[in-house]
């Protein structure tokens, strides 16, 4: 009866606090719309300058191959001076130059060379553009060889197979990871201010003189926010699948269990911050610094962990979102791959037990 009364009290407090509802349901919608539509790691329709010093049928055929690519948008330039000026003004990201002897050398034994100048300010985009140019060049050579009835002498033939995300859409990679970021904010930020709010409003002293135990106080505060967190999770999954078209190949019950484990971990971290801080502003700031920023930067959400320095890779093992994002991306794109799911779920169980246990230990039914 005491626990039920505490849970009812907390639910009423949530309903009377619009900020909690906004964090649980409005924030996931805004973040998903912002990242789903505004953030993309894909490079499509990249403007490139195409300079043909002596236009003819061969250079026009070559330019036609670039026009058919959805990744590159060639812009014809009369000379290198205009092309360089366009790159300096950031109107194009690369220059493709066909010298005046292109047609003649193309039919010689040594073949013709093309010059590709790429803007390297954005290193990731530069690598993508370089790869796209090489791909278009290779396909054009094959089509020219077939049209001329001669074999294309390539010693190694590459047959590509893309698994799990065959369309190579970065959205399918970003959106599942964003769900983990959203749940980190919901779980940690909301609960970080629960106990602190009680101390600030002076209602903690009233709770202390009641016969409820500190364990009942903690459980009574965690259950409502667990339900809010799972509601935000369900909303995020529905938007990911229905609005953004991200495939969900894994089981819903595995997704539910993994989400519950991670949410308990986030709730434990938030509760621990709340118990230590005793101030809503400090607790909120600490929750963002200790939970959200590491989850955003060190979890593999946007930045590949294997590309980080070795000491930073070690630190990432203390970030709970790292394990949940690995589970989410596997469930959405690959399915129930147990060699990935089970070790990461075990790590979440350990972290949930650690943070919840530490929060219980730090919580005392006294004013000290």
C-alpha cells in the first residue's frame, strides 16, 4: 500500500509538471525530426567542375557518365582558371580535368590520364568524392570497351556485396543510435532532478517522518519514470520505422528487454546524480555532462570507436550507451544476432546493478 501510494504521488507530480511530459514525448519527436532529416553522412549530388580542354565525342561521353551518377553533379567549365575560382568560392568540391590530348592518348597503349583535384577541407567528403569519381571512371571504361567490342584488361574483378544496409543510407545508421541518446536524456535527466526537487521543495523531510523505507522511496520514484521512458522508446521506434523507413529486422521482445536494461542503467545514473547533488540545476547540468555528452561522443553514435585513440577506446567501455547502440543497430539492420546482443546485454545488466546499488547506498533517510 505504501509503495502504491508513492507511485501514485509521483505520477500526479509528473502530470502536474509539463516539463517531464515534454522531455519524455516532445523531445524524442524533435530530436528524431532534427537528426533524421537534418543530419546525413551521405554525399549526394556533389557539385564538381568538369574541364574539357578540347571538347569532342569522347569527352562528352565521359561527361555523360558523370551526369548519370546520383552522387555527382558535373558543372562544365571552359578552363582551369574558372574551375579553380569556383573551388575557391566553394561552388564546387572537385575539379576533373581532361587534357586536350585526351582522345588521342585514350587510344594509345599507355592510355589517357585524367586529373582530379579534390577540396580536402572536409576530409570525409573528399574521400567520398574521390571514390565516386573512381567508380564513375571505371564504369565508363567498361561501357566504352563493350561498345567498341574489345575486352577491358582488368586483372582483378571486384564483386561488391553490401550486407545489412544495402542502400548505404546513413539515416538507417543514425536513427537507431539516436534512440539510445533519447533514452539517455529521458532516463538520466528526469530522474536526476527527482530527489533534488524533493530537497529543494522541502518535501523530503516530510517523507522521512513517514513509515516508508528508503528502498520504497527509490522504487516509487523509478517506476513512473521507467514507464515514461518506455513510452518515449515506443514513440521513437514507431517514428523510426514508420516515418524514416528504417527496417526493424529483430524481435520486438528482444528490443523491449534491451531497452529496459538500458533504461534501468540510465535511471540508476540519474538517481545517483540526484542523491548526490540535492539541487535541480546542478543535477541537470551533471546529468548532461556525465551521461548525455559521453553517450553522444563516445558511444559510436556518430564516430567510429575503432578510429579513436587507444586510451579513449578504453574509456568508451564505461559508457552505457555504447552497448545499447550496438544492440539497437544490430536489431534494426541485421536481426537477432546473439553473439552481439548477449555480451552487450550482460554489460548493461552489470552497469544497471552497479548504478542502482550505488544510488541505494548513497540514499539515507536522514538530513545528513
